[in-house]
């Protein structure tokens, strides 16, 4: 086991009541403190906390930020989390099940209505051609924002394990393009079909 996993949860356990109660008032400071502790486990791990409570619990999400090489570490970290009365610890960004979602990364905003696609299948993967409204290929913020938006739609695990090659283009009006919302049904249909064959 990564030795810093136990250190992280020891730190979190000491501070979880404060984080729960003060998150809205001191979000930036608390986010910095958590990020510094999480970096000790691995510098590329990230986290998200939802302000919305479910069954009086907040959700603490640990993400590999799309890096499949870090998936085992995320699973190990979350698998060693203590049981908390105030927290649900979740590996990977989950599907948000929302009609729309706005993602803002350093001033670049995208929602589901900004992203369209075509696809091809290859073994257990979907290869995607993505068409983004206002896309500037010189600006990497668009790519980062798109992948976070994709995570919110189909979940980080499916986004990484079921999507193969992705090529991004500037949006053009074409009847063949599908809105990104339709990717959910395609992913689930193909996954369930493959599962039934195994």
C-alpha cells in the first residue's frame, strides 16, 4: 500500500468535521488544504466535493483526472477510507444525471449544447469525433473543459475505459452530428451488449 494513503485518511479524519461545517464559508482555503494532503499520495490526483447533501452526507470524490494509470491508486485510496457519518467517499467522477451541466475552466465554458459527435466502434471502445462550438485548437482549455464535461455526463470510469481515440474539431452544422447527451445510451447499449456476450 502507498504509505501516504493511511496518512491522508488520518489527516482527513481529524479535519472532516471542520471541512463539513466550514466548506461553504472557507471553500478556497479548505480546497487548498485537501489538495496539499492529496498530493502526498500522488501529485496528479484531484478531488471534488459537492455542496449538496444526500442523507445528510457530503460526497468526497477522488479522481484520476482521466489518467488510467492512476485508476488502481484511486480505487486503493477510496477502498481504505474509513466509514464517515458525514461523508460518502466515491472513486472517480460519477455521472451527474443532469439535463445540462456547465463546466468553466479558466474562463472557457462548455455545456452539453456546445458539444456534438460522431462515432465508430473498435472492439470494446468507441472512437469519437467531437465537434465543439467556438473551439480554438490553439487553446488547450477547450480540451480540458470537454473531458470534465464528458466525465459529468457518462462518469470518469466509462469516459476512460470505454472511449478510445478522440479527435476534436470546430462545430459545423451537419445532420449527421449527434448531441453529446446521446452518448449515454450508446455507451450503455454497447456495454450491456458486450456483457451479455461474455
